[in-house]
C-alpha cells in the first residue's frame, strides 16, 4: 500500500523560531513532492514543490528531499503566528497525489 | 487569472435527496480531481479526469457517486440518495498535464463545497 506518513502534532513552536515538519513515503517510484498549507475551514494551498534531492528555498520556506531515505521535510524560518495551520505533504505517483494526514503547527506569540 | 471555482459553497440537504456539486477549473488545466475531506480528517481521493475521460474512478465510495466532465472544463459530482455519512467538504483541484518527464503536477484547489446531510 502506498503511504505518506506525517506526525499529526500538534507541533508547538515559539514565534521567531524554526518550525520543522517531516514526511516519509513508502513508494520509491515517487518523483515529485509537495507541501500544502491548510488553514482551518479553508482549502489546501500549495507552498512548495520539490523534485530533486537536496534543498529548495523560497522565502522563509525550505523544502528538503532525501530520496534514499524516503523523506521530505519543510522548514519554516522566523515562524509567525500566521503560519499556524495544518501542513499537508503530498507525493506524486503516476498521475495521482498520495496525501499525508497533515501536521498541525501552532506558533506561539 | 481566475482560480478554481466551486458551487455551491454550502449545501444542506435531506437524507435521500440527490445533490450536484460543480467545479470550474483553471483555464487551460486539463486534469481535474475531486476529493472529500471529513471534519478533522485528511484528503480522500474520489476521481480524476484527464480531459473528459476518467481513467481512475476507484476512489468513488459507492455507486451513489458519479461524476462527469464536459468540454474538458466544468465537472459535476453527483451524489444520489444522500446519506448522513456523505456529509463532508468536497474539494476540487485542477492541474496542467505535461508529457515532459519530471514536470510538476501541481494541483490548485477550489474553495470547496460543504455538504451537510440532515
């Protein structure tokens, strides 16, 4: 069974600190990886996509991919209260995205 | 440009009634996806369209659920004889489909339709 695993949290991080979110996946054939943010009562919003091993930075966000270890992570620097949300990891396999259940992140002022 | 739109935003229906949910994808996006999200739960894949074809209907929960897409654009998800367990937020997403290896299939979501079956 193809799975994407995330710690459900909640993960509590002080404002200004680095939030680290992790995701592991089971299928080695996966090629593309995505992080979405979902505020309560809203639909998922794409934050980052990553396709190659290593780091990809976009503003305060850094996605990290390690295909050998089958994990992908998201770092949020200088965390803000507005970053409080559920973060969903999604892994592309063939045409479909396989979704993790999400990690709830709480940024404490 | 305009994003994915869905209608209605909220729908309350009585058990046993049929409902139709509509999705209008981003212009030029050939792939369209339907998901369901129950309160506090993750995304449940329902069906995928490439153009007007649905190569994968495996996620549809029962034969009460059906979907169609016309003109490679608007899609309608129909739930017949609704049950209380159908209550959820129904999300639609669209993406470009590329034949280039390694190209992203970034999905963009609409605001969802909140369905409540009483």
